[in-house]
């Protein structure tokens, strides 16, 4: 790998990891949902420091260009993350619906009591 | 026997007063209006007239609004719950006809059908084609033939109230709930009712969205008929 590319890759990985940890520290991100991002950040960092391992694994599974290996697994990883997000959003929607329904009924009871 | 009419209402300020007056002419029924986050004066009209109303702070959509009514019915120990749309297209004079099979124990879930006697408003032909396609789909999926599967005029007994509190599907509630109830082993029956063209306002399903709607509903009905096999394995207790 070209040294310039490697330097860019390493600094981007470091930046990414830094932001993830910052957000975790500030409590913007829930740890439960951050763990995948932490792992992916660490993977990015190690892959940019030791690109030879990426080439090695790519060759092992029959992908001749290491960058294609990264693209492929990057997309797979993003798909999994997106699916996970959809699951979480659906769950939250369900919770909000239930809460709204209960709130409506409670409000009615309150109004009846205060009459 | 305690009977509750559930009226989901979203922006129905023009229709509610006459609907409630009609309902009051039929004795023996309580009613609850579920104001689904209306942006018009629905809430003010209900308060002014002292109507029995649950107000949802945000708009959840018809399925979840109706489910709120079933939750209220369960909490207040009602024996029968009847759904009537807030837009006035369902004629409350058919209430007693509708619940007769429930009282006599012939059914757990009665669908008010405008197609059985072919009287009253019969819907547009485009919509009828859609309804008949979905009706056939439900027949293929469950082996039961019902005609007016998108009818929102329906009555259920206590066990089905409980089912709807737990399993009412929020996206396409009318055809969905039929599949859920059949899969759970409940007895469904279609009874003739007359419907009217909406008094005021527009229907929530526009013509242009119809094809997209059909695709979504079909997919989700097929999925739900499969997914419910898993629910059944948890045992029949809902």
C-alpha cells in the first residue's frame, strides 16, 4: 500500500475512534449500540496499520484485490448495522405507541377524578 | 352485558355530533371516542358536548387508535366491543344486528359487510376490485371466505378484545385482524349492514395510492399468516 494512502487511512481510523469514544463519554451514544462501532473502528485502525493482513485474508478467501475485500465486507457490515437500526426503531415505535395509548387512558381517568 | 362502541376519530369535527346523536338513539351501548391527535376542533367539540373521549397526544394511525379502544374495553371489563368509524359511514341502526351472533354465541368476531345484501353505499368499482383481491388472498391464506374484509364496522367478544389488545396489527388493521383471529381459532361471521358515503371529509385511502397500498397489504398479510404460526406455538393463552 502507498504510504500516503496508509497515512490517510490511519488518521481517519484514529479520528473515527476518537469521535466514537468522545460520544460514548458524553453519553450521546448508548454503550449497547456503540459496541459494533467500537469494534469496526478498531478493525479499521488495525487494517490500516497492518495492510498485509488484509491482503493475506483476501487471498485466503479468493479475492485477488484486497481493496475489494474491504469494500465487500464494509457493505455487508453496513447492511447489518442498518438492519439493526431498523429493528431498534421498530421496537421504539412499539414502545411509543403503547405509552401514548396508556397516557391517553390515564389522562381520561385523571379528568374524571378532577371533575 | 356491557357493550362498548369504539369510535376512532381523526379530524372528524364535522361528523362526530351527528354520529353520537345517532348512537344515542340505540339504547344499551356505551361509547368511547378515540381522538387520534386530531388537528381540527374534534377535541373541543367532544369536551363542549361532554362526550366520552380518550385523547391521544400524537397521531398514531387508525390501527393503534382502535387498539386504544380495545385496551379501554378490557380495562373496564366490557363483554362486547364494536368499532364504528368516526366519519359517519357506518349506520348505528345496525348495531343490534351486528352483535346478535356474539350474544347468541354463534361467533366471536362479526364483520359488518356492505356486500352481503348489496344495499346502501357499495364503494367505488376500483376499490371493490381491490377488496375482492384481498378477500381472495385471505381465502387462499386461511381457507375462509369473507367479502367485506376492509370493513371497519365490526364487533368482537371478550376473548377477541384481549387478542386485539395484544396482537392488533397497526399497519393494515382491518384485513390483518381477520387473519390473526382466524389463526387463533376464533369463529368469524359476516353480517349484512348498510354503509353510507362519507358525510364529510376525504377517505384516508386515496385512489392513486391504491396500487401501492395493495402491494403492501398483500405482502404484510402473507407475512402475518406465516408469522402467526410461531405465536401459536407459545400456547393459545393470549
